[in-house]
């Protein structure tokens, strides 16, 4: 690989965690499905990149990072893993096994960044004390983004540039059992990824839907997307019968225009629409720009209020006080949580107009909404919509179809931008009014239920194509109904359900992964594989 | 604590300043298959906005109670038809966990999940910082036989009370 290609891949890895992609980086470039495709584009074979990325992504499809607790850096795993396949000539299974330590290395980088970035939060305090909003704005973005560039792009460049050649040299000197063992581990890991994802869906009839998806895909060999479409229809009939169609429901899940909206509390508004747009865009881009272990999104929240405060608090002392009260700990899911931003802005506006809103009331409202709304946002987006859309994207990309990563990214953009802007404005209009419209649990839960059914069925089908147990693979030569093949498929299903049982018994994931490697090594040494 | 209180093995008793939050809803409630969440908090009982937001965050099929210590102790003693193993108890700080036990809820295990960084708090876990008061409350719980562990999400290996005490000792020596 030439250095230019390695530098481009490293740049993509940096961008995947950066603040420059309008809140989409974490949902698109961070996912191996998209990252692998980009590596393919850079190295001249997008189709092979999409396929490798899809396989790696499936092993991490149960990835959820709530509250800053990251299980592994799946982005680095995707970029480096795909580079190992395309430039290092490794098979996908072996590369996948090697992404495990890579992901842990990425995790250390993430933790180091969040630890160092605490200092930048205190730097922002310094500007807030002086009532300088520009200072808070640039300190929220530039230092941490520069640090991120150094910490992420350089190791990724070195890994991608030297990794494949270095690894080829190392692998040649290793005993002959190593590669088959790694390949076996790589065949088992997708089962763990699917099991992790299933733990999020495992209630009600979803387990049955998973098994149905598995059996239908194994026996009838239907394309996964056809299966997904059938599942969507079934879920729609089961959960939305007699309701409006599914798409408007997503847009209007927390109330629609036709409902009586409580009047905004401020009758003479100070804020212009462009202040609101600027605040939302700042939040969309920079909520996580200075993510750190002390304040998390705290500096991002204060930064997002700068366009609002410029209008509301022309006095330096007021500006300083306002910035300081929002530079505290804050951590929420940014898009559903944008509702909180809207509510807080309405409260600040009322306060600036001389209304009866105490600082204590603003802080209490913000703190009261932060936790629950992050719960709603994480279950809706991270826990349900993203894995379901990802599983469809993986299914398409595994056949070398570039629509997989493209459609997935487009769908996530609609979810993130649509929900974020809609709820931000809803919050602003509601102000401090009770969350009357929010209390529409029913609609939200019907959408979740539908997405969960589709996700369960598609995960079942993906298990058939991606999980590789040697006994099962050997039996694949038989006819569709041959006993060997049926036995092999039953084994795959048992493997996924076995992993699921371990995860549900709260066995730490690191132990499960370690156990999988031990099994692979034992099998490799014994020459089973 | 009434000495005759039977030992209770709840699905999870968790100290988390954020109470109901993404980590709790997504990682704990779903992974452990919880059916009932009891948020024990004297402040939130009167906060209608926060209660409505929490009701929205709770997954389908899960009951939510928000109660102060006394009411929660009574309601947990009654059990309300949900198995202890399917019940999650959430408190904001170690002091409330201690108050709950003194009110007669003799839980066997306590999970400390999140206490944010603040002046005078010592870091014992990536997302747990303890103040001297919290440390004292936890010591008191440990002395009553509660097993305490520090763990953000179920997929992470828990850190036990002994290791945390070791970390605290090292920090204060340093």
C-alpha cells in the first residue's frame, strides 16, 4: 500500500469520531460496514471492501455505547481489519479475529482522549468566568479535535501502512495451527455479535421471530431483504393495525402538528429563528466535540447555547453566569435529547424577558430530562433502529452491493437529522409545559416493537450466512435437506443461543471473547480445523 | 434495620446519579429482562416532568415506580407480585442505598454504577468517584454484609469492594 492510501484511510478513521460530519460520523463512518467500503474505494475495490466491512460489522452489530462506556473501538477494527483483507491478503475470518486486539487498542485511545479532554473543560470555565462566548466555543471544538487527530490518525496510519506487510512476515514464522485457529475464531465471532444484539431484543415474541428468521433462511434460502420485507409486513399487521402508516409515525412519534400544542410561555419572543437554527446546528456538530470523563457533553451544551445567549444576555456578567451554569456535567443521547436543549432555551428566554424562572428550575428541568431522554434515545436509535438498519445494510453489502452502506447511511441521516430538529423545536415550543405530548408511550413503543421484529428476523437470517462452525461448513456440500447440513445448521443456532445465555448470565464480554480464542487455539493445535 | 428482615436478591440494586439513563435502560433492563423498576428518590417524587420523562424511557412491559425511601421500602416489602430477580432498584447515592436498607429492605448485593467527578471525590472506577460520605455509607453497608461491586454495564467485568478500598487507600497515601 502506498502512503497516500494509508493516509486517506487514517483520515477517514479520524473523521469517523470527529465533530465535522453533522452528528452522522458515529452512525456512518464509525461503522465497519461504511468504513470498510471506504477502504475499498481508497484501495480500488469498493465491492470487496463492502463485503469485508459487512462481515466485520456483523461481529460488532450488538455494539452499543451508552453513557460513554465503549465496549470496543469498532471503527478502528473496521478500517484496519478491511485493510488487512484487501492489502494483506488475509481471509475475512482471520482478519476479524485480529480486529479484537485492535478494538481494545482503539478503546485505550478513546479513554486517553476523554481523560486529557477534562483539562479543556476547565479551560472553557476560564473563558466563561470572563464572559467570553467565543472562547468557550473554540475551546469546545479545536483542542479536543486536534488531540483526537493526533491520537487517532497517527496510530491508524502506522497500522494500515506497516500492518499488512508486518503481519504477513509474522504469520509466516508462526506454527501452522495459528491461521486455521484464527480463522475458526473469526467464524464464531459473528455468533457472539448476533447474540449481543439479541440481548437487546430478547423479550416478548422476538426470540421466536429470530428462530423463524433462522429456519426460513436456512431451509428456503430466501434473500435476506425479502425476509426483512415480509417481517416488516407481519410486524406492521401485528402492531400497527388500523393506525397511520409507519413512516409518519416516526416523524410524529412525540406529537403532531394537529394536536393542541401548549402555547410557548414567552409571548414576546427575543429569539429569532436563525438563533434557534444556529443553536441546533452547533449542538448537532459539536455536542461530543470535547467529550470527556468529567463533563461529558457539558462543554458542548454550553457551546450550543452561545448563539442564544448572544441575543439574550448582552451584559458580560449575565453572559458569564449563563455560560457557567451550563458548563456542568451533561450526558444525554444527542438527538432525542435535543428536546432538552429546546426546553432549556425556552426557559432561558423567559428568564431573560424577566419571567419567573429561577436558575434552580432551569437546572432541575435539564437534569430531570437528561437521563430519561437518553434512555429513550439510546433504546430507539442505538438499541433498535441502528442495528435493524445495519443488519439490512450488512445483508446487501455481503453480496457486494454498494447500496448496503449507502442506503444505511441515508436512512440514519433521516433519523438523526429529522428526530433531532423536530424534537429540538418541539422542546422550544413546549417550554416548561408538562410533557403532555411526550406521554404518548404507545406510539413510540409500537415503532420500537416493529423494528425489533424486523431486526430479530434479519439477525436470524444473517446467522445462517455468516456464522461458520467447521463441522457445519464441511457438511454444506450435501443437499439442502441432507442430515449433515441440517445438523450443521442446528449447531450454528445452538452456538448463537449459547452465547446469548452467557451474555444474559452477565458473563463479561471479555471473558467470552477470550474463551472463544481458547477454543480456537485448542482446535487449531489438535488439528480439528 | 430490623434484624428479622429476610435477605432479598433483587435483579439489581444500583447507585447511579443519573437514575434512569441510557446505560440502565439499554444495557441493564434489557440484558437482565427486568419487569419492574423502582426509583427511590425523595426529590423526584414531586417532579411531574421528570416522572413523565421516565415513564417514556421505560421499555414496554416494565412497571415503573417512583417513591421516597419510606414508600419504596413498604412497596418492596410487599413485592407486588413481581419476583425480586425481575426487579431493579435505582438510587441516586450511597446514602439513599443505606437509608433503604435501614428501612428494612435487606438487599444482598449493591451495584455502584455512576457517581460523577466532583471536588473532594476520589476516582475508584472509570465512572465512579466517591466522596468521604459515600465511602462511609458503603463501608457501613459492607459491614452489614452487603456485597458491593462497581460496574457500569453488564458486559464489563465488575470491580469488587476490596479492590476499591485498595484504590482509595493508595489515593489517600499518595
